[in-house]
C-alpha cells in the first residue's frame, strides 16, 4: 500500500542521508522524496512515499523517530491530507494540429504553457500523482514527449492537525 510520511527534521548536513538510510538499510524503496526548509530555517520538512503494509509503516515510523535529527514523524496516508506534485514536460509541436491538441489538453488539465518555440511547448502542471500520470499519458497520444521532470509529492494534514516540533 502507498504510504506518505511527513518528517520534521533539523536542516543540517547529513540529516536527509540518515533518514533515507533507514529505508535503504531495511530494503524499502523510496518512490518519491521532497524536502525543503520550513518557515523556521533551522528545520526542514521531508515528504517521503514508499510502499508498505501496516507492520512496515510502524517499523519505519519508530526507526526514523529514533534519529537525532528528527523532531517528528507523521504518516499522512490514513488521515485527511492534501498532496501535490509538480511536473514540467516538454512536448514536440511540429504541426498546427499537434499544437491545437496540446493546447486543448493543457486547458482540460488546468496546466500552463511556460515556454513556446517553433517546435516545442514546455508545460507546467501540478496536482496529484495520478493527475500528472494521466496528463503524461494524454500528451503521449497527441505529441512526442521530449523531456519531463517531476518534483515528488509534497503533503500536509488537513484542518487543525499540524506537524510541529
């Protein structure tokens, strides 16, 4: 089962490496990873996605919580949360028909065209991982994907619940 962990950690050299080390030492694959400083520059928030059952989820939470750099760990999957991912995708638009089809799909998916050349459109889209995958699949049908990059999932709990030190 897909699990989303939110980790509040010290913004210090080696912190990320130690946390990811917990996953690799136990043979768990990291599907997505997103980390950035919080409003408190001494802290960072790490959002990490892996495939795990309930037993593995509990083990990961306990092991990561033991690390000195970690202040809090929360598993977001089973509670109300918001998650988003960003994808930049460059598609070849060599014909007028391809340009029109790409533009139509950009509008349908509420994406944005960031750059236009005679041969390519560079597009930005945000949303759930499923939305980004669906957009990529649709773009494959109407144009050649030249290049793409995804950020990884970023997530927060909904409502009053917050991950604080």
